[in-house]
């Protein structure tokens, strides 16, 4: 893996607290050296013209519910900066709330990036980091950060299998000897589970719901395996034929059917990666197994389903939605010792 060398001048003294940032499609998380995870907020910005009126949780509450003169944006899509200006302003706000405003202590940043990012997209992440006040920006691969944060011994010669399911991006990697030996990066994630629910309701119930409602249905009723009892919930939305408000009772059985397609796609991706893993390493995975991270890993029954379908032991990381930022944070704790091994420079 390429090592880091930043072209910008480096100060001799290491001032201030270094930070790690997981700039996610749905949520941004910040880890501060010595303090742990200090910020966990939705990656959402509400604007009125050029003015930012809300960031984070407050902006998320405005999604789909504002008059025309407002624009509520999710500037990160598929873990890629989609709207640079809004990202820069959001990040500056988050870094300042996590770090304070003092200019003499500009932090060094470690930011995770998925492996599908192009050199230009990586450059945008770095630029946003510098614009947020960093004095140096280091990048680490998301799958590697997820593994470190989930306590996977990445330097062992034995192989370890890691999955990170975010909102807009899924990373799969087999790691051995401190590097990725096989893997893939998908531009799909938890959001696609929500979209599958939206489509299912139109098709089977003539009912339109927004993605916020679909996500709530997924969290309340979604599962990857049959569950005890048959939980139900009342869902409110709009009749897709008449346009009038409508209410239905939805059961977990329907939701499991709706999630079948995205789950099958996830399993195919995992199987493809196993298929391209060298046999020696592949054999290790029967013992070391798969560790599942990311907010999407919280889908009920997912570890059991993966274990059943892949035939390797599966472990859900503790606080899976924080694994990536914790792992990037451990890199930030000790930048000098990991930079040669883990941190990358954009291929420009
Ligand atoms: N209990 C749950 N069951 C199912 N899915 C869940 C649950 N809790 C959160 N999620 C999903 O996890 C996803 C968010 O995960 P996470 O915060 O790791 O994503 P992200 O880091 O912002 O995105 P990405 O890594 O793709 O850029 C959302 O799609 C959310 O719906
Ligand atoms: Mg993520």
C-alpha cells in the first residue's frame, strides 16, 4: 500500500489534539486523541440561499419538511463528497465543535476513504480537511479502519474477513499481514434497504412512503432471518393511486420479503470476495471468521444469516457503527508509527 507523504510544509511541533473523521453518507463521526468519539451527527446541512441555517441533527429533522426557499442537503453520497461546498462548511462546523477554534492548535486529521474513491475524490476529502482547519490530512482505507476498530489483529499473517455496511457504501475485505489481500467496495448500503422497502410498499400496498419512514420500518421490523412472533407496525403514507393519506398494518414478514433482494446482493458480493481469496488465506477464515461493522450491521439477524450462508463464524463488532471511526482514531493516536503501513496518499 502506498505510504503517505504530504506536499505541504510540516510544522516541527505536534501541537493540539489529532482527530480522526469518518465522513459518512448518513453520519459524520469524530474521534479526538485522548478523548475518544466526541461527535456523532447526521451528515446533513440545511441552507437558505448561501446561508447555512442548520447542521447535523437539527438539519436532519428538516429533511423533506421545509418550504421551497430552503434546501436540505446530504452532501456525502456513497461515501463520496457530492457537494463540495456544503461538505466543507459542515466539516468546518463539526471540527470546530469537536476541537475548538484555536488556530495555534490546528490538528492533524486521519480520514477514512472507501477503496472505490478516485484520486480526484480523495483530493476533495483532503481539501475539505484542510479547509476545516487541519494542518495535515492523512487518509486510511475504510475497511482497514473498520478492522482495527473491531479489534482485528491486522498484522497477523492469518487472514481475517471484514465487512462494513454503511448507509451508501459497503466495504468487504480479507486482510492478512497488514494489507488487503482481496476485497470489493460497493456503492450500496443501508439506504438501498430503505429503497427496497419503498418499492415493495408501492408494488404490494399501493402506498408511497418517504425514505425516513422506510428507514424506521427497517429498524423496527427488518430482519435477515425469521424472528419469533410476527411484529407489526402501523405505517402512514400516501395512496399511490389516489394521492390521499393512507395507513396500513405492516408485518415483519413483508419487510423480510422486501429486504430479500438487497440481502442477496450483499451475499453475492461476499461470495465473490471469498472466491478471489488465495486458498491459504481462505482456509484461515474458517477459524478467524467474519467481523461485521457499520450501522447496517445492526439489521436484526444479519450475523446469523451470514454465518448460515457463508459457513464461516461471524462476529458483530461492539458498537458496529463506531468501528470505523475508532479504527481511524487508533491511527490518529499514533500517526508516526502507522503512516508507512496504513496511511495513503491520493494517486494524483
Ligand atoms: N437497527 C438497525 N437496523 C438496520 N439498519 C440500521 C440500524 N441502525 C442503523 N441502521 C442503518 O445504518 C446505516 C447508517 O450506518 P453508518 O452510520 O455506519 O453509515 P455511514 O457511515 O454514514 O455511511 P457510509 O459508510 O456508507 O458512508 C443507515 O442506512 C441506517 O438505516
Ligand atoms: Mg461509514
